[in-house]
């Protein structure tokens, strides 16, 4: 059996259903949230492990925070992620808010390695989504069009097959075993990080990261998972902003992140948050150390 592996970027206008698809893909399967060891350029939203392949989904951040017009910012995201992606998926939906933008995204991504994914097919009749698919093939020159509904989990398997077909042969870049503890740690750090961004908006750079210093499962007869985490920033001024007046902001970040982690693990959590300044720090260093890929 040949094993395939590679990186996949999921591009599409806001609300087209990217997050819903990732949840459908990764929800029931092993999903680790981590960093690609080999590059520093993109984060990973999840990894799908199957018997004969490993699909690594790249995050395509940027255009939400950008002050540029949406279409221009999105095209730049495509350019940025293309260097690392083996397969591009451009997701569209019936009644697109901007059909021209869909087409530009597709053209920018390049015909040869791009799959057009029509999501929300449940919203229209079969004749309608078939007509859509046909027009992407005829007018855009799309080589592969997948019709699906991320919400209803329909057509997801066909998409995985289409991606698999386009992946190069290669090894699993990440451990395939069920590293539950690692997973929990990573997911916890991502949930905290997400909360930092929500609370901070544009005040801190995207490169800011969170490391988990300790993760203690409940002891015999107890219920609370104890987690200590550090938010690593690059400058003193950022540290002050994360902490906030009398610690108000970090308290809020901690409270909301804790609630999300509790929801994820289905139990009580005690979360201790610290902030540390580390100059010229890149998030990969810390993450890779955690993963065990890099020891220093
Ligand atoms: P994103 O901005 O691309 O990540 O989009 P989201 O995944 O957040 O989805 C935006 C909205 O579209 C949500 O309300 C989803 O429930 C809805 N949605 C996503 N996929 C489908 C689908 O297949 N069918 C329908 N009817 N709604 C969907
Ligand atoms: Mg989303």
C-alpha cells in the first residue's frame, strides 16, 4: 500500500462553511492542533489520519484582521499559503455573496491542484447544484468539483478521496498514534490562544503563542484537571496589554478559555495563566519542544 501525505489549504469567503467542514472532518477522528515542524509560515488547523494517508490542513489566517478590502486580502492569503499546500480547496456556496471573487480565488490557486468544493448543497435542488458543478467545469475549467454539505456530513468522504488522489506519496509527518495527552495539551493551548486573540483584537501579533507548562489529570478521587500555561509575547508593552488594568484582561481570558477547555474535556479545570516576554521568539520553537521534535 502506498502511503500519501501532504498539506491542504481550504480557501473560501467568510461563512461559506470552512470551519464546519473541518469540524466534520476532524470531529470524530484524531485531530491534533500543532505546528508543521518543517516550516514556520503557517499554522495547522488539524490533521486527518487514515490508514493510507495523512492530510494536514493549513490554517489560512490573515484576511479577518486585515484592513485591506476583503477580496484583495483573500487573494493574498491564497498566494501566501500556496507555497506550502499540495492541494488547494476553494469552497463556494449556492447564492455566493461574490461569485467573481470565487472565480478569482480559483484562478489564483491554479487549476491543476485545485478542487472546487460546492458546500451547502442541502440548500438547493439536485438540478441546481448539478448546474453549478457543470458551469465550474465548463466556464472555469475546473478539473474536480465536489458537491457536499458540511453541516449534514454529506459528500465529505468524496472530498477526502479527491484530496487523497492529489496528494503526493510521502510519510506521516506527524505521529499517528493517539497521543491523547498531547492532544489535550495542544487543544488547550489553542483554546487559550484563541481567547487571547478575541480579547486583544489587533493589539498583539498573530505570532503570539501559548505554551502549556503543566497538565495534570485529576488525581484519584478528585475531579479537577490542573493546567498551567504561559502566554509568550515579544515585548514588555504587549505583556502589559495582555495583563490589563489590575489584571482584568488576563482574568477574562482565563475565565473564557477555562470554560472552553472544560467543555472540551467534560470536567472541571483549574487554569493558571502566566505572561512572559521573550524576544525574537518564534512560536515554533516552543511548540516543537513540546512535541519532542526539537530539544534545546
Ligand atoms: P466559515 O466562515 O467559512 O468558517 O463558515 P462556518 O463554518 O462558520 O459556517 C457559516 C455558516 O454556514 C454557519 O451558520 C454554518 O452552520 C452554515 N453552514 C456550513 N455548512 C453548511 C452546509 O453544508 N449547509 C448549510 N445549510 N449550512 C451550512
Ligand atoms: Mg471559520
